[in-house]
C-alpha cells in the first residue's frame, strides 16, 4: 500500500491548482482520501483531533450493513426458487450455494445501478462546484437496493436514485445539508410514482410474476396482515396468520420482503457494530423501538379486531421497522441533534410507524413515511429542546 500511496502523491501536482488536470482535482481527491489517510490534518487551534474522518465513518456504516446485505442476497435467492417451484414450503437452508448465486444475480445489478447513477451525479456536481465527492452516497448507494423489492426494474432504481440525489440532496447543498433521508426518498418516489412495482404479491420474489402455479402468492407478511381489514382476508383469523408467519421466522428472516429488511438478527448485528464504534445513536434506536412497542400495546388496548390485536413484538419483527430504527432513523444529518431531541424524535417516529401500519390497510408498511415525517420535524424538535434549556437556565440564574 505504501508503494501505491507514493505513486498517488507523485501525481498530486498535476491535479493541484495550476496543474494540467486541475479541473479533475475533486475526483482525484475523493479517491485518494477514500483509499489513504487524508494529507490535511489538524495541527493547532480548538479542533477535534481524531483519526476517523467522514469517509471512514461511512465505511463503518457499510460494514454494519454487510450482514443485512449477505442475508438479503441469500433470502432473495431462496424466494426466487420458491417462486419458480410455486411452493412456499421449500427448506430455507437447502441448496445454499445455488441460492447465493441466484440472489447475487438479482441484487448485484441493483447495487451497480444505484452506485453508478448516484456517483455519476455526485461527480458532475463535484466538478461543477469544485468540491470533492460527497461521502454520504457511499452509504446511500447500498441502502437504496436494500430497501427495494427484489423484482423492482433496474431503470426504476436508476430514476429513483437520480431523483433522490438531485432533488433530495444536491439542491440543498450536498451531504450534510439535506433535510430528508436520501435512500428513503428514493423509495417514497417509487412508491407514489410506480405503486404497482413497489407493492402487491409478486414484486417481493424475483420471477414470481412468471409462475404458472394456481393460487400461488408471493405477498409479504404485512401484505397478508393488511387483508384482515379487507372483505376477503387471506387468513380466517390471527391464529392462522401466526401459524404461517411465526415470530421466530420473522426474527431470523425466513420470510419475503425488501432485500435487506427481513432478518432482525442481521440488523441487530449491524446495530451492535454502529453502537460499539460510536457511529449510531443508542437514544434514537432505543426510543424508536420503545415507541413501536408502546403503540402496539396501545392498539391492542383500544382495538377490537384481529389485525389490531397483533402482538407488539410482531410489529417490531415484521417489515422494515427494525431496519428503519437502526439504519434510517439514526441518519446523523436528518435526525435530531440534541440528546433530549433524539429521544423524542425516536419515540414519536416508532409510534407513528405502527399507527400508520395499523390504521391504514392500503399502506401496511408505515416506517418510511414515519421517518420522513420525523426528518422534517427534527429541526423543530431541536429548536424547542434548546429553547427549553435556555429558559431553564435563565430561571436558575434569576434565583441565584
């Protein structure tokens, strides 16, 4: 690595101000600081001295996402084989190698399109504005495929990524200035622009639309759960639902869903990495889960039908709730910044997610809208928290 670093340093004058390749300096700097320790270091003044810069922080988040990604690839391959056979009873852990390959064939193009479109836009804006590549998309580029259905068309992923990066981030000034989570914005764009490709009983399994087996359904647990509120429910009662989707299956991830959101175990491994390294916010994660459990208990207390009486732990394990709590709600740019604000932000976000899920059968997954709404509310929450602190200190000052 030292040999490569020396070669890179010899090339720096060409990209420096006045060099032949000066206009390409933003791209050159982006790659060099990603691969090697930045040459610009703090030497004096009231600045934090730390060996971890923003790129290293983002790489830590990517490492935390690897368990979700690897399990998502395997899970995608499994349900592709289920769709091909038209039999949901296939053993989950059999033919593991074939399932990994099948899943990789589906997931890898989504990742390539996400990074390809997003980084191209970042490079264009970087060269136009004369700044290095924004590090934020290193994480957004992998999050976008993980929150998509397996069978989403590649062109839709490209359009959604372009929309999220340009409208959701660059027009606000780039990384650190956006008010909405970029990855969730891409999913929201597709959900409202192309709803048939983001919901239903076929999009969660690659190739499910091609099955010729009568009566086969590729719906998710939340999709079947929402049928309790319809005239023709998939299951007769809650007992038949829980028999078909056990809590253990939901926790381990043996169910269809968005690529990276099905396994709570994989998500919790990622959460542990984020918390141990100090990247993630324990306040937001814990309060988001607490809010979800609290709203689940409240719905059980006031509700009277089988759908609302779903045990609260099921709400936490199903859908994108856990993934949203760990990787989306904790986005340091769009979440609350104050210590008290983080607790309020997470608590209300978790409660809203379950409230939307329970009361709106047309939209069984409420996590996306809940977090986006709380992104907008985060500055207001922080404002009132700061004002409350100021008033309390002024009052203390007057009494002394």
